[in-house]
C-alpha cells in the first residue's frame, strides 16, 4: 500500500505525529492538517485515498468538513472522536463518514480500520483491463469494476461503504444477514458492539436507491434479524 495517501486532520499535534509516524512505517504516504479549514483544502487539493478526521477541530469542525468533502468526493472517511456519545457517532455517519474510532485507540486497531476502509480496487496498475462486470437489478446497474451504481442510467453518488454494502447484499440476494454479520463481512473488522453503524448506512443507501425510502423495494428489513436484498 505504499502508493496510498492518507490525510490526518487532527488538531493535537502529539496525536497527529504518533499517527503519522506509525502510518509511515506501514508504508502509507501521509499529510497532516491541524484545523478543519486546512483539512478541507488539503482533502480537495491533495486527493487522499482516505481521510482520518477528528470531530473537535478549530475553525471548522469535523462534521462540517465531512459534509463539504461528501459534496464532491466519495473518499473513505474515518472519524476520530474522544467522545462516547451516540449522537456524535450517528451524526458523523449521517453526514457520510464510513467509520469512526473512539480515542484513546491502539495503533494496531487504527491500522486495521484503515486497511478495512481503504478502497480495494486499484485501477490503472498497468495490467490488462478486466472486462466489465455489470449486474442489473430492475432499474439498477452495479458496475463492479468501476465501483459505480447507476439508476435509470444515471450514476448515484455513493460512498465506498455504501457501495460495498449494496454489492455484498445484491450478490447474495434474498439471504438475510444480521447487523453483526454485516459489520464483520462488509466493514472488515470484528464486531465491536455498535450495530447503529449498519442501520445508518442502510438508511442513507435507501435514500439514494429508492424512489420512496419509506417503502423500499431493494434493501429489505427482516424484523428482529437484519437485512436482505430483493430483486424488484
């Protein structure tokens, strides 16, 4: 992963330096910002492959930065927070963050989360092009190579995590998965106890996929169990 770029937006320099040192050892290329405004500028100009984004930042907080980035980019965003309050975690996910990790955290856990959230495709690597893999479900097209979803021929603006969740369920249509299973299989790390991550991502995905998110036709709920994908 030596060609992967990570932007660290963290106002506490001691924490930022520790993260940068450890990520550089892992082979990542890193850049730092110490306030939200500078972090947003570097996110747009430097175009990282993943953003580590603290919530409590001077000038512009992490929620504002996340919202602004999401207006123009689907780059994976991992939010850093010192708070345990549920509202902060849910709000970050609602604004388009892919994941969050609560301080204090171990570097092994952080690196594992980064690798789990990092884009798993690497276009333009010089190998022979792979034939398109497009799955069609009603008015939806899932392009597995381009990581694109099209509805009625128009591309939808999905985050990486939203795409991965849709892809996972669609490839296993009519099979019901618990929230715990989806956290482990789609998010790529062991279940840590917060199933709201899945619920919020499903809600955001329905808002983008469905004509009426209150009456979904694709991602269905099995009451008391979890979620499944249904071909309309």
